[in-house]
């Protein structure tokens, strides 16, 4: 084995605004032939067809207005399509999903191209097909998104993609496996559970992807990931994608990848922050933050907005406060059942709500088209968390606005973040909901108040989106006294059980206890009078 080869490319500012996700974007596919330059004089990135991608995949991508590659895809695809192991490192929002999804689909054999009969002449049973490819992701929300994107890219091939993640009942996922599957996208906990119970066969996996590997490290999933890797065949194609490369991830790649090529889609000294993201930092009082946010949400030309908090309770409180003030807001956090979390994300993607309040469980890898503003309601814990939070906007060459509210006691933590990222904003400006510079910076109308005018309440709201709570192990919100998280390790937190399995809402059933009363070592029936001598001694003691 040898050290990884590093390839790098500088992202062009004229990158076509194609969407790395699979929601309709309205972008017209470019028909410029190979080698023709754009009006700016620079050569356009190659198309997927020019890189040797199967026509069925190219046509599926074209239906979603995705024709040309981004930097990470342009560098990754030639190597991955040739079967070489790859370590892909790029900032969030640069289209990494297609960087590994396309080679994954190219490598497997679709059901329509397999033998129609067995060696004995019997008709082949496609329900016995076991996974040919495996994608491991850290969170449930990312699992659903990646599975949807791969299924959309491979729909013309007839590829069967199944998402395996915690917080849901086992039965629907087992039923999907029994029908036959080609690609599995899953979280480590549930994958390991099903594999150990022999419901999930991993012995024929030809391609493996570890997505957001550094996040799996942060959530404590590496031991589970290593156990899963040992269940796979040694001869396989492996791709590892991560925004950062800490030491344990480097060791993992050396142990399980064969002669990998390390690809970076930007210059080595390029910052982690999107240059198109306008960053504003304000020192705000805790009692005035909701009022300040209501003004910020009335900025001109504001699209979808994500608000991040550090705690689950704060996320729900802020969402409730905004909804009471007339904003179409929804919350995503670990105290919600999986059905409610998916309902909020669907409503946000469909723009039935335009404000999503979330903990950091949604800050990693979730790609929602049209997010123009990100608000850090509380100061992030560190620079990496800050990068991933504001990475929800300014994606795919678009512009965005990131607003961070820093309380007085959070100033030292913010200074560390500013120094780490060389932002040059050590002392945030003291700001209140009535400050003139707030209205100027965000282009807020001077008539904006703490409530959204009735004429501006045009969103359908969260209730307009259906909720699929069947098989949801968590149900509705839990009572405040509950000790278990219920979100499980796969939900982005380490509390609770591995996959959030347990009683509805995490509440334990009350135990029936039988009590007996004794006096002087003698059992006494309830309501019986005490012995005379006992009463006398008690009276003397008083």
C-alpha cells in the first residue's frame, strides 16, 4: 500500500447553477458541446455523459436539470468509475452525493440485466436478491435524503433502493428486504442490528460508501462502522467522503481502503466557508432574541430559513413562539418521533413552511433547495459546528446570509470560532430588535414588528403536510420528565437506545408495587390499630 495521491481543483466562480439534489430547479440543461467555453471565456465543466456515465443514469439526471458536474464530481468520477478506492474531501453543499452515487449505480447489475433463469432452468426469483452496494450515513435525515437521491438517479435502471434507519419499526424494513434489494442506505445502529440478526446479508456487497465519516466519528459510530466493514467481502470498491480528515478517519481509511486516491475539490488553503455567504454576527440579549428573529424573518427577498439551536427544548420553544406570531414554522429535534421529523422536513422542502428550527441533527448533509438565510439562535459549540450550520445556505453557487446571535456569556466561545476561521469578527456588535443597523444589514422594512402581518401569512403550514407515524417508535413529543432521548444514536445524539426503540414517548410503564406495614417486626393490616404498648411508647417518645 502507498500513501494517498491528492488531486485538487479550484472551483470556478462561473460554475453552472445546477442543483446537486433532485428537487426540480427550473434550470435549463446546457447543450454546449465539449470544449466550448462559456461567455466568461472559461471552459465549462464536463457533462456526466462525457465522463462515461451510463445513458440511463444521464437521462435520469437530465430530468432533474442536472447535466454538468461540480468539481468534486469531475475529479471523483473518472477514478471511481474505473474501480479505484477514493477519499473525497470537499465542503458541504458541493454535490458529494452524486460523486459517489453515480459510480455506485454504474457498478451494480440492475435487475433487468440479470439472468432470467437459474442454472437448473428455473425462473430466477428476484425477491432473493441481496444488496450489491451499501451506503453508511450518520443520521436518519441524511439516510432518507441519500436514498431518495440515489433512487432518482437510478430509476431508469430499475434499481431497488432501501433506507434502513432507527426510530421506525423493524417490520416494514424487513418486508422491503424480503422483496429483494440492490442498494442499501442506512445508519450504523440499525444496519448492525439487522446484520447480526441475519436479516441483512452483506456478503455480496461489491461497493461501499462511508458518507460524512467525520460526523460518524463525532457521534461515536466508528466501532459500529468497523464491525460492519468486517462483515463485507475483502474485494470491494470503497469510497469514503468527509468534510474533514481527523486522525481516526485517516486510520480507518488506511485499514479498510486499498491504495486510495485522496481528492480535494478546492485549494489546500481555501477556507471552509462559502465565499457567497454573507456573515453577520450580533451580540443579543436572551430576552430579546425572539423579537430580533421575527424582524430578521421579514427581510426582503428572504426565502427558506433554517434556525439552529443547541438544545431540543429551545428548538421547540422557538418554533412554537414563531408559529404563535404568525410565521409558518416547524421544528426538528430528538424529542420528536421520526414521523414528525420527516413531516417537518417534507413541509419545508415543499415550502408549506418557510422556517425550520432545528438542533444540529439537521445541520449535517441535509440539502434543501432555496435556503437563503441561516440563523444561529445560540452560538455554536465550535468552528466545525458553525461551518456545517451555515453550510445550509450558499449552496451550489448561490448566495446566502448567515446571522449568528451571541449572548454576553458566549463571547469567549465566539472569539475562538472567529479566530479558528479567521473571520475577523472578534467583538460582535451589540444589537436589539429595534437597532437601526439590523434593519439596514438585512434589508428589513421599517414597518416590521414582532408579528407577521395577516397579509403576509400565505404558507399552508405544517398541518397541511401529512404525518406518517405508522411504526414510529417514538410517537409524539415526550413529557419533560422523560430520561431517555428516544432519538437514538442514529438520530444524531448519543442518549437513549441505539435506534430509539422503546415505549411510546420513552415513558416506562409504572410498576405495580405491593406494600406492607410492620410495627416492631410484626405485620400490621392497613387501618388496624396499633398495640397498646406501641402507642404508649410512641406517646412517651413524643
